[in-house]
């Protein structure tokens, strides 16, 4: 179990945002002490424990009836040798599906969870963490959106740095724009002015002509709003456009 939580904490560190601190081993120790987090425990004889260790290495035989989810996970844990971590509230009023046959524990756990609205979010050789399916989908949507923002930023940077109008690189302006399903800009709104209508028009035209490698992913909020500044544009080999928000 320590391996599962340590690995999960490692993933959280990689995704941590400013203001969120995860301090080494304290992360998994905290997880074990959080109210509502269930780590099924078993009281087994030495002989049973040894047998469980053996079946955890490969397929196991399951004969689990449909039942309350908490007791089903406990029975699965005994049969497979796996530990399963989940929030206690996830098991409330949920029932498992029946699982019968000889199969890998991961397959059995997926069958057990059918129809519960839960899924395996993180897994090691002998442990798993359960989360609502909706939470996993939301996380994936956010990851795809973040990656696409980076693509938009890089594309805009190349366009401005390649511009034949050097005066564009000495301006400050916020621009909002929408990207269509054909991966091109469909609408541009200048959220201010440089004070020069000709330069404003140049920025509008430059953004309007942008095209991207792919269309926005599901969940990508628009319009994209970028703030272009002289300081950033002076470093044209680096980042020149900061996404500052998106429509809701």
C-alpha cells in the first residue's frame, strides 16, 4: 500500500500548483489519516496471508455476489491480495456487480465496479485507488486543454516574431479570439487599443490568419484571451503571449 500512495503522491507533486505543498512521506501518511479514506484491512492467519501473497502475483479465482460495495471490495481484497483505497462516501448506497471466475485482479475489480460510477484511477502491482468516473474525465479534459493552450501560445509567438512589421513588437494589447472546429480563428476581438488604429488592425489581421495543428479539444473554454506586452515581445525567442483567461 505504501508503494501505491507514494507513487500517487509523486504524481500529485508533478501536478501541484502554486500554493499546494506536498512534503515527501507526509503525503502518504496524511492520506492514511484522512477521515473517510478507507484502506481495507484483514485479520488473517499466517497461512492465509501466505496464500494471499501468492495469488496477488497472478490471476485469482473470484466468487463474489452482488452486494454492498464496501463489503464487495473487502471480499475482493481477501481473494486477490490487493489493497484498495477509496473515500468512504463513494461506497454509500452503491452496490457491486457479481464477479465469478479465474482472472487477473484488475479485470475482476473492473467487473466489480461496473455500474457503480467508480473507476480505477491509479494502480500498482497489488493496489488500486478508486475515484468517480466523472472526476477522471474532468482531469483528462483539463490536461488536454492545458496542452492546447501551450500550442496556441507557441503558434501566436511564431506569428508575431515572423511579422514583417517590427512596430508590432513594441506594443501592449489584449486580444480575445475563438478557434473553430477547422482549427482556424473564426473571430477576433481587440480588448483595448495600442493607440494606433493601423497597428490595431495589423494585430487583428495577424490573429485572424492563425491556423493550428488541430481543433480545440472538448472542454476547451473560449474565447482565448492573451496579453501581449513589449517586455515579452522584446524576447521574441521566448514566450511572447501570456494566456490570461478564457470565456466561461
